């Protein structure tokens, strides 16, 4: 599994490299948010966690909006294939 390894110390100088983790050690497991990222009341995250994840969420993704103001999503064409041969059906 590909992982992100932080090289920076905060949002201003955030950088990362990629790494690999053995899928058998990370799949189907539970990893709790470390206590140092939870506020004093224990019911929300604190600024330390926000500083850690904000660089991963920054940026702008161009989204095409339709006339109704909703995002325009790709529409896939419907093609029928024969399950035994994998050949595409043709319509007359």
C-alpha cells in the first residue's frame, strides 16, 4: 500500500514523500487518532491535527457546474457484452 510520509514541520513548509506499507499489517485494522490531536473535552480535534491535515486538503479542483448549479459528472456509455465470450453485442 502506498503511504504518505511527512517531511515538513507544519502547514507553511509542508512536504512529503511516498512510502510503502505491507497491506497485511494495515488492512482491516483500527487506528485511533492520537490523544495529542484531541481537544481537552475529548469531543473534537485540536489545532495540531488541523495543522497536520490541512496541507493534504489545500488546493482548488476545477468543477464544472450545470445550469442547475450542481456539479456535472461524467456519464458512462452503456455497452452490453456477452459474458461467455467477452464480445460486445451489436444492435441493429
